[in-house]
C-alpha cells in the first residue's frame, strides 16, 4: 500500500513540475514577443519601419577558406580557383602562366645558341651555325659578325629575364586572386537587403496633432 502511495505522489509531483516548466516557457515566449513588439512600436513612432518577413539564414563563415585557397594555388596554379568553384578562371591561369613559360624557354634557347656561337668566334673558330659568308653547304642562316652575335645574345638574355619576371608575377597573381576571391565569397550580399524612404504621418495620441516627416523602411 505504501509503495502505491509513494508512486502516486511522485507521479503527481512530476506532472506539476512539467506543467510549471511549460508555463514558464509560455511566459518567456510571450515576454520575448512583447519586447520585440515594443521595440517595433517605438521605432515606428520615430518613423522607422522594420520588415522582418523576409529572413534568410546567413551562410557560415569559414575564416580558413582564404588561406586554404591561397595555399592550394601556391602548390598547383588554378587549384585555389577550383576550391573557390571559379572553374572558368582555371584556363585563364594556365594560359597566362603557360605563355610566360613558353616565352622564357624560347628566348633562353636563342640566347644559348648565340652565346655558343659568340664564344667560339672569340676562341678563333669559324664553324658556328651563324658563320656563312658565301651561303655554302646549304646553310641558310645569315652571316652574323661578332658584334651582331654579342648584341643578339644580350637582347635574348634581357627578353628571357623579363619573361621570367612576368611568369613569377602571374604565379603570385594566381595566389592573390584565389585568396581575395575566397574573402569576397563570404560577404553576405542578399537581394532582400533594401532601404526605402517614404513620407511619414502620425497622430499624437494625446492632442491628435499630426506629425509629418520621412519614414525609413528596412527590409532584411
């Protein structure tokens, strides 16, 4: 008998506790809603209208995304753009860097050819590919003097060095682009964000005098 009595008392206390908790939740919810309505009313009296019908969940911000994108592009050009889902930038990255590498190789090859010929001329040999005074042996290359060989060597050396600098700059630009693009993707830009000014008219509840002004409507 005592066991049944104790069990009944525990069930009654549990029901009372649960009812009290639900009551407190309702009171808190009502209080919160009252506070929100009070803020909206106060702002409305001042000519500010808040429209909260359009509320979207903001995207989560990943503070490491820019660093990851930059690291990926540093390891492999274009990989950071793929990480940012800017796939259309990948061909541009490879075309730019590839052109720089091709230009460097082209100028470096010509520099080596003229340098070897010039060094053999200085050593007293006349068997280089650019020595062709009479167009003999089917050699179609022009007959370049020692001075011309030296000038050509210096010209292609400068072009080669410039190509290297440009290629390095394009590589760095690829890293910077991935980093900046990852930063910009985390800005919360929504079509629902708007600010509108409208004429404002309100009657004073005490003396019924009209209050004129401009109302500010904020949609978010």
